């Protein structure tokens, strides 16, 4: 399993690297595909718990046009798409006997998580300065990957004190400390590769520390969802890793903070 996990991880990293470097329409299409896969995994996870019926047609009808609405009309287009989806969900709950209030609530949750977080990914993709766009995307992924890697190995080697046993029994305080350092390493590394983009390196250290903490909250939030619905993984797309949601749960959680940082330091 370790070999499989490593090979799949390297292939996924190579695909990510290629798509981000090619940029343009390639990354725009990749984001749409990823959003649909993640929506499918969320729907499947919800259906695994207590025979709840999410309102699937509405969720796909929102997830598919959402990035295009954002690409064409910005925040306003995305907002109206989400609001329209919520209204349709409520109408389905009122008019369709097969859908109760639980279906409406869980469907609304699936519409927001992960879709509303992915809006910040769409923002990064559309930044006119390609190098700036690439830096933001690479930074978010590097922080999450380095956090996850160091948290895992430090936890395995030195972990003694449980961090959040009710959600993730294997996570430790020592691993969390390693993850914080990993977030800093990943963030600073990308900042140095892109020559800081006019921002003092100290700010990237601070950002890395914040991301190192938030990545772990993102992972725990995903664990909370999976535990609630009684599943181990969101999916099986990536052997040894689970689904796309399992791999990107930390990354999407930090996207708003990464965007906010660049908005106020470089004006993107």
C-alpha cells in the first residue's frame, strides 16, 4: 500500500504541476472536472448515512455551471447560482414527497462544501498575472502537502498525546506541531521560488504558520463529516489516498486565507 500510495501521489503531483504550468483553459477545465468529482463524492458520502436522499439533480445543476458563471460574471454570477440552487432545493422539499427537511439541509451542505470554498480557486485561476496565479495555487498546495507530510511522520515517530481522538484517533499534538512547521516550509519554499513577489519573507513565515494550523482544521472538518456518515473515505479515485476530497480537504480549507493574503499584500 505504501508503494501504491507513493506512486499515485507522484503521478497526481505531476498532473497538478503540468496543469498549473500550462494554465489558461487547461486549469480552468481541470477545476471544473475536480469540482464535479468532489460533488459526486460528497453526495455519495451523504447517501451512505441513514438512507438520506440528497437532491442530486439540483446539486449537479449548481456544481456544473457554477465555475462558468464565475468565469463570466464574477462573484455576482456565483452568488446568484448558489442562491438559485438553495431556492430550488427548498421548492423540491415542499413539492416532492420523497425529499424531507433532512434531504434539503444535507443537500444545502453538500452544495456549500466544497463548492463555496472552490470559488477562491476560481479566483486564483482568473488572476491576469499568470506567474502570480501560479504562485498562489502552488503555495496553497505546497502548504497543505508539507503540512500533511510532516504531521504524518512526526506523529509516527514522536506522537504520544492525542489531538482529537473523537474525530481522528491517530492524530497527535506532536504531529500537529510538525504540521505547523510543514506549513511554514511549504509556504516559504514557494515564496523563495517566485522571488517573494515584493512581499517581505517574514510575512510568508507568518502565513505558513497560519496555514499549517488551518490545514489541520480542514482535515479534522473532513473527518467529522466522514464520521457522521459512517464512511472511511469520501471515495476511491486515488488508490492509497481515498477520493479527491480526501486529498484536497486541507487545501480547499485554506484557499480563502491564501486569497486574502495576496489580496492585501500584492493586490492580485
